[in-house]
C-alpha cells in the first residue's frame, strides 16, 4: 500500500509544475506533432522569411513554459522597420496569425521582436 | 526589389504567400485570385477547416490580409493596389449580412424620418455600408468619430 501511494507523489515532486505536466500530456496526444508549438514555430519562420530582406539574419529563440511558447525574434537592423510596421501593425498581425497557429498545437504564444 | 508590379503580378504574389501560409498551418485549401476592379485584386482560399484562419470576428483573416499586403509591398518599389484576402468565404458572407442589415436600417430611417447611428466598424465594413446605402433612394450616410471607434450614421437624403 505504501509503495503504491508513494510512486505518483514522487512524479509530482519531480515535475513540480502541474501545468507543465498537462502540457506534456496534451502534446503527447497530438501524435502528428510531438514538439509543442511546432505549427507556430513553422508559421513564425515562414512569415519572417516572407517579410524581411535578409532571411539568413533571422534568429528565433523559442522558450516553452506552462503551455506557452515564447518566441524572441532577432532580425537584421534594416529589417526591424519591416517586421514592426507602421504603428506596430505588422508585428501585431504576426502575433495574431502565430496565436492561431499556436491554437492548432494547443499552446498560447507570445512574440517579442528584440532590438539588439 | 522589382519594378512596379501589374495588378495580376501583385495578386499572384499575394496568392503564393497565402497558399504557403495555409500549407504551414497544415490545412488543405484551394487558393486563387480574382480581379474585382482595375485596382483591386482578391485572394480567395476555400476549403474545410479554415475557421482558425478567420478567427473571432475575422481578426485572423484581417491579420493575414495585412501581412499579404506587406509581403507584396516588399516586392514592389512603387505603391501597390488594393489587395483583399478572403478565407472560407468569410468576407463574402460578412458583406452579404452587412448589406441586408444596411437595407433594414435604411428602411427604418425612411419610415420614421429619424437618423440612425450604427455601431463602430472597420473601414472595410463601412465601405460596404456606404456603398449599399448610397444605392437606396431617399437615404444618405456620413461617418463620425475617430478610429477605431468611427461609425456611420444613416439619415434621410437632403
């Protein structure tokens, strides 16, 4: 009895964060897409390649936590204006479309354009 | 950078962009273009499972359209024409509903003689309302307020 009860307790202590366990379970359910945020990452990459003049300078840092995928984007200095757009309109459109892609993976997303 | 693109070339560039985006989403769709007038081209994507790309009140669709315009502008040195994107027939259904709504409000204004202020709408929606109302005898429209809360008033024609 004691041993049966102890096992799940160990699991919880190891993972610590209940939300993270849920996110992993949800990702595993999606057999076609093992990596959480796979669609949103592909979409971020696609959008940036289409918008910037120097696609080879694009760097996307991905950070996953508690069902949220955070993209930190670096582009060539000359491409900053293109990616942000007038009054941030392009950046906002990127966020909206990436959020829709994240919904397909069952994750929330955030997109930061980093001024290096 | 290319020189000035023709309307057809702009439409094709937008079509390629939208088709590639849908592919990244993993949704199957037919993506085509149609010329609406001499300076407007519409990219239309049809298929099932496109609701995610329309989004709440068409917000995702509006973002896709913004991005399609950005991408086409990047390929053209001079100004570009009007590029519209419709996904899953959303814009068409929305404008049909707006036209019916406008007709209904115009009928009320004609019957009562009292002007009616509508809810704030996007510029694209306002254009549909203006165009519809201005074809109805006896009423006219004006816009009031500042973006994004700009709205239309339908009133009796002078």
